[in-house]
C-alpha cells in the first residue's frame, strides 16, 4: 500500500473509532482498538483536531497513572443532511459528526407519480431551512431515503409502489437543485438506511433485519456491514414467495410476503379505514378478528420467508423492526415453529428473534449518517481542503 493510501486508511480508522465510541476515548485506547502505534495515533489525532474533526477536552485523572485526555467527534463543524421521501410527507434532518441533531423539518404532502417535481421542490425548501438553522457547519453530503428499489448506478428509482413511482430519475432532479451544487448526493432504499441505526447498536454483529411498514423490507448484515448484492437489492425479504400463485403484491407479482403481512395488505384484507396508523394496525385488526389469528397469520408467513433466508445465509439472529417490533414476542413462537420445520440451522442452534430499538424515524437518521460517511472514509480530503482555506 502506498504511503498516501496508508495514511488515508489510518486516518479513517482513527476517525471512525472516535465517532463509533460510546464515550470519549484516549489516544492509548485508540492505539489498542486500531492496532496502530501510539506515536502514529498521536500524529493522526493532531491532524484531525487541527482540521476541526475531533475535539479534545481537559485531562481526567485516572488515579496514579497519567491523566486521560478525552477525545470525541467535533460538534457543529460539519453537517450531514438526510432526506426521507414517504407517501404522505418529506422529512429533512441535519446532524454533525457526533450524531447530534442540528435541525429537522417535515413537510406534509401526498407524493405520487404526478408530482415528482413538486416533491423535489419540497426537498429543496426543507434542505435550505435545515442548512440555515444548522449555523456555520459545512455541508459535506446529502442522502435521500426512498421506499423503493434504486438502480445499480444510483441514478433512478426503478420502482416505489407506495409512491406509484416507476423509473423516476431522482438523482438528476436533485442535482439540478442550486443548493446541492458541488455537494455529494446519494439516493438509497429506506430500509437499507434504517438498518444503519441498528448496526450502531450492534457493531460487528451478523443478523437478518426485517421491517414491517407500508411494505415489508429488510437487510442482511454480516459482521457489521450491509450486504449489497450485485444490484444493491440484497435483503428484499418482502418479495420472497411464501405462496406460489397467491395474493397479488404491489410489485405486480403474486405470493410475495408483502402481499400478506404489509400494512396495506393487512388493512385492506380486514376492511379497515385508510386513516388507521401503522402503529395501531395490530390493535385495530384484533378488534375485527381474533388477535391470536392475526398474530399467527403474520408469524407463520414471516417464518416461511425467514426460514428460506436462513437456509441460504446461515445466520441465527433475526431483528424485527417497524410495526413488527412491538409484537416480536407474540409472533416469535409462530416464526420459530415454521423455522424449525424448514430451516437447517434450527437443527444445531436456536434461532434468536429480537426487536429493534427503533428510533422514531430510522430511515431519516440512517440517511443523515450515510451523508456523513464519505467524510469518515476519506478524512484526508477534508484535511487538505481545510489547509487550503487557511492558507
């Protein structure tokens, strides 16, 4: 590895170690966790401090040893913005390197295929408001969460049934916004961004993530990294076939898991009002039919999709999110019953089913995290930019 590449790699290693630490860390702790020498860590930390990416605080006594100098991500110096486009609203969130919220805004509107440009204009308004409220922090990136499949090149939304979008060139629309001139922009599936908040809680773990919402989405996490797949679509559990030739799914195919356990499918099958909130779904279903029947239907359908995935992926942990999270304990026996019948892993290991510790808006927070991520990968670029501005 060339010396410049090695330096960039080590800067990123130290920067991410500081950002991912639950508490302020010392140079000695960074040396142990990164397996770099103490002199190397000290030199890199000084560069990051000078560039305004890391802050150091007053030394803290640790008994008879040398005082610890706490290090943590700098606050209010850089700004990452996440945008979430949903069927009935668009939200915008700005965070700094420490993950602190600098500003957030939401605009309520019905997003459809007929008003894509209007939705982009709403994104522009929200972005400008959040950017203004964030103060002097420098915008380093924007990431947009969309409930649909994104083209492999990231340029278009190939399909977003809940928005009635097909082949929408969203990246081109966004890049035409004056506020984003020269700013890195990423468009990503909302579920793949939601899982980032779960990874932060489970660093280096491997698990299957399934989120029940207006649709059903998921992600595969291997040792703390999201598995992308050839097209970036790995983890589309909602379109696992659980009944060949079965119910019609919004994707146009039949028998998908989403056609049985998504919010839309469950609400429409039970004839519930359109204004029933997702968080109220199971309770409302229980009023119209037996709760055990509802839980059993969700659990068995989900269990079949999980069993098929576990046979391919050889994982043992399933994390349930969205409306599935609060009922995880109730549906777990039905999932396990089905998994025991169909999954090889059940022969040697108990399948762990857990609920996600959901934030109120995981896709939005995940998008904001993703907006900052390129800086963490290449802090040397920021350091060079800071040095040129100070000359």
